[in-house]
């Protein structure tokens, strides 16, 4: 086996589905790079029968390598686990075995057994922190030969949410559709403006930053593309509450202490601090009153939700500037 060839047995451990799938895909790609005729068998753990691995790893009459992928390996039955652990200690010459295991207590005997027998281990862990997801976004853009600004990455995370598959798809689409080397916040807003969550956040950002024309244009577009008025009100209320929390935070707290005190990720605190320019406590209070009035109107208290939303935006922007 050449130095760059994949290990005969690889165990991919972790329940972050996208990253696990990519790790498996990288092994398959490496096998096919070394042997374009390699035959791939993609199996599900609960359906693998005793003796199946032995059969698939037997030398072919026609030559060529074999790749056996077993997904959800934690669901393998006991007899198959015993077979695989034994196989890992003495793997076939022309076969690469890849085991994708979700981790945890289920199927622990398999994971422990193949590790002890010499399997190569790749660990993929869930990205639970906003900073990790932002790093993922930057890495996705780098994979696509692009870069993304900090504010743009935060806006994309706000817009798309925490699912890595959706984030990866959004990054790929932005990289494909946006000219230039660096993806900026305006590009994120343009591309995602039609989505409910993004439209709300986009309108809210423009309003709290005092960009009345942009906020009204984005509001009308959001309504025209089917965004529910209540989502637009909710997004602006959230932005104003963030302004109030960050603006009223103790001055002696920094970094992680401040993030813990406010219950907000550091990147969001930094962004909110920038948006605080021009705001005072009285202005935030007036803006929140306008949002509360609009909320009542769009939930049935008024005859024209669009008018109520436009009036809300105008009042919020005026509250920021003190007019």
C-alpha cells in the first residue's frame, strides 16, 4: 500500500451527519484516485448479515480493489461486530473498509474493538457553538476558493440557522452566484432576501442602523414574497432587545464574562455594539413601544398590516436619530 493510500480500515465516529458523510466520501475518493475501477459497496448497519464482509472482501476474479462502506455501524448485530473486529486485525489486501459510527454507548463494542485492532479513526463532532459554525462558514468559502467577511458570515448564520447541510448549500450558492473574491454582507442580504427569516433580520438591521430607505424597500419586498408580518415584527423586536441588553450591560465585563452575562455569543455582541451608535435608552424604549403597537395590529388589531409595519419602521428609525 502506497504512503498516500487510505487505511485498510477507517472508523468515522460522530453524529454530525454532513462531516461524517464527507469523511467517508474522502476515503472513497482516495480509493478511486488510486484505482479508478474500485468497486464500492455502500451498506446500512442494520441490514448487514454475518459473512457478508468476508464475501465482499474476497479477491475478485476480475481483479481491482473493493471499498466496503457500512453506515450506522452502531446498529450491527453482535455476530457481525465480532466478524468485523476480527477482520480489522487482518484486513484483506485489496479491500478498504469504512465504518461510520454515530458514537455514544450503542455499538461501543464495535468502536472499541476496531480501534484496538488498529483501525484508523476519524472523529467528527457536532458544532454546538456559534464560533464553530462561523469557522465552518469560513472554511466552506475557502473550499470554494472564496472568502467571507465577519459580518457577512454572521448574517448568513442568522439567516440560514444551525444545520450544517443548509449552511454548506448556502455557502456554495453564494460562492457560485456572487462575483469578486470576498462575499460581503450585502451579497448575503441580496441572495437570501426572499427567505422569511432572512427578510426579517435584513429589515431589522437596516432599521436599527438608521437606513430608512433600505428598510422600507426590504420590507415591501419581504411582504411581496410572502413573509408573514408577525415574523418581521419579531425580528425587529429581537434586534431592539439586543440593543437594550448590550447597552445596559456592566462596563467592567469583557469577552466571555460579558457573553455569559448576556446569554449572547461574542460575535453577536460585537455586531450589536456597532448598531448601538446613535441609540439611547429613551430611543430604544420608544422603538419597543412602536414594535409592540405594530405587533398588536398585525395580529388582528389593525386593518392594514403593511401600513402598520411601515409606520413601525419609520418610528424606529426616528427614535434612533432622536427626531
